[in-house]
């Protein structure tokens, strides 16, 4: 079927008409769709795993850990709600407000009124999933969809053409389980994406690269459409000099898992590079080598437990990063490539040039630079000298260092002593800041992203506040001064004539 502008306009018109019918607003419809989504995932585990294997060479266990299990958990949470998974015990999550710009709160004196905010559905939005990134292909399409359904929206999903098997699975499977009048999947390449962006949406949710995000924002600006951008960036891991050898070993193990575990480094929240004090760098390298061999064997290509590179374009890009002579000289482990299978061995670089592409661009692959510093506190200045990352990981027991990282750096999230687990916590918002994106989702935050809090106020017609109307007088001015100060006792004295105005 040819997908052109006329077809897309008609699809959007039908979706809007269905939304206006009110069918998606009932709690019953939303719960039924979320339950159906759970059925989709549970009854198609093998098909999902096979799609991910075809596109990425992803092992079924990794597919369940990153995608199948994650989607099921998120949908179940939306239907029931819970807290941080007990699997992460002992752990705690918190949300810190990071200042961006100032704002003013204000008060208007009203008597006998009712105030509340009404969370209104946005109506129709496009979920535009990875056009240039391939992190957790299935989950990045279905996880935002959970929030959109929970908020009562109608949706168009545009999967990534770079993962044809996953795209085909979504296009063929979603209509069998979900209401096709409200949720549609449209496949295609860049031309289809451009046609989609020409339509008028109430919300666009995009996961991908900053380069493509600029096109998305530009198109959205023409219709003043709000966007949520889930991008990426160079996510650092700070490794403090942990005095307990077992703590240090566990930290390195988690670094390996956070670098090569998710799609062989093709993850927006995967570790991009490690910052460590020079005095422990050699010990770190040896431990990394040991754990990589334990996880992936002496011949990772034959192990079948690590993903391949998603396509020839990204394979070539990563190979070019290693062709820089100074970068090649920094390789202390790995570096071999196999073009036929688009495979690159887990590769460790020790102090590559900071102005090389491998340290200025998001790597998005199995290359791990280790950057040494004299004191671990210097890592904060290093991070701040670069664009804001989607995540910062820090392995430390030093509460002062933790506090400095939280207060002196800016990132989408901070995780201490582990990697990537914040993505699985529905009680924590997931999103970036600055070049790593903006907007957030997961759990209640997904519901908020795909809805609009419309302020509603009901006033009584019994009493009136005459001092808000002209003609003006000193009495009215003093009344307003006291009202804005919430000085109700002073107001009473003023009304009774017992308080003189200045």
C-alpha cells in the first residue's frame, strides 16, 4: 500500500473523529487496551525475541530483560501501581528539582470557590521511535504507548526502518490486539517520516538522535505542537577508588553490564566512557578484561550472547572511530571487527585523545574509553565541560562526592552504584535535559506527558470583592496589599475600620 500525504491526512482525520466520539475516554476502554497490550507481549514472546535477533542478534534472555519483561512490568504498573521493584532492594529513588529558569507563583483572593486541575487527554499524538538509534526497539515503541493509552489518547506509531523485523512485528501484531480505530502503526523510511511530520498533531514523542530531533522540532514548531524528545549523549561512569576490593570488583562488573550488556553498547542510557583516578586505571583495565571474557568468552563472536551492530552504516561509523592512529594506539583490549556479521569486539581504550571523534561524539557501540584524572573530584569539571548527558553513573561511597555530583552537574538522571536500573523504576521519571532531550515518561510521568492539566475554577455568585473594581481609593489599595500578603486578620480589621492604611 502506497503511503502518501493524502493517506496520512485521512488516517489523522479518522483518528480525530474517533477521539471526539469519546470512546477512548472511559476507564474501561483504557484498562481493556492495557490488558490487551499485556496479552500481546505475553503471547508473542518468541516472536519478539526472534525479531530482535534478526535485527540485532540479540539473545532471548537479553530480549526478555530489556524489552519483554520491561513492557509487561510497565503495563502492569499502569493497571495497578507499585513502588521500586523489590529486586533492587536495598535501594531508594527520589526526584530532585533541578532549577532551569525562575517562575512566579501568584495568589488571587477568592471566597467560597473551588479549585482543581483537570487532566485532559491530548487527543492525538505521534510516537516516532528510533530513526537513528536502536536502543530497545520494541520497548521504546510500546512503553510510551502505555502512557498514551492510560491518558485516553489516539496514537500513530512510526517504527524505525532500521529494524525491519521489529517494525514488521509491530505493524502486524498491534492491530490484532489493540483498537485499530485508536492505535495505528505506519511503516516506512525517511520520506514517510517527513510526511507524518507535515500533519498537525497534538503531541509528538520522538526517540532518536539530536540531529534528527532538530528536524522534528522544526516541523512541530510550524503547528506549535509540543514535543517530547528522548535523545542520548555521552553518559559517563565515575568510578571512585573504592577501598574494599569486593566493592571495586562489583562496580566494574556493573560497568561491563552497563556498557556491553544492552545491544552491545547501542543504548542511549548505556555507559559511553569511564572516569577514574590514574592510580587505579591499570587495575580497572585488568578487571574489565577478566569480566568481559567471563561474560562473552575468549571469542565473543562465537558466544552468541552479545548483539551485533544494527546495520552497515553504523558499523562503518564505529570502525572509522578506531581508524584514528592516536585512538588505535590507545586500545588496550579488543579492537577486532568482522564485517560479514557486522560484529565489533568489546574494545577498551585507555586515555584516547579528548578531541578525537570517539570522545566528542556519542559512541553508541562496543567501544569504552577510560579517561584518567588525578583526583576523582575532577570528573565533575570534565562532565560539565561537555553537553548534558542522559544519565550519570557514579560508583562511590563518599557522600560528599555524591552531593557534589547531584548539585554541581546536570543530567537526565543520576544513578549511584549501578547502571541502567533507573530505566526500570516506574516511580522515577525517565528523560533528558539539554542536548540529551527534554520531557519525561514512565509510570505516572507517562500519563502526565500524554495529557494536559487544564485548570478549572468554580466561583460562588454569593459574595463579591468590590475593591478589585474602580473607582480606586486608598482603602482599596490597602485592601489589595493585605490580600496579596494573605493577611486575613489585617483584612478583617481594615474592613471594620480598625486598621489605618498608610
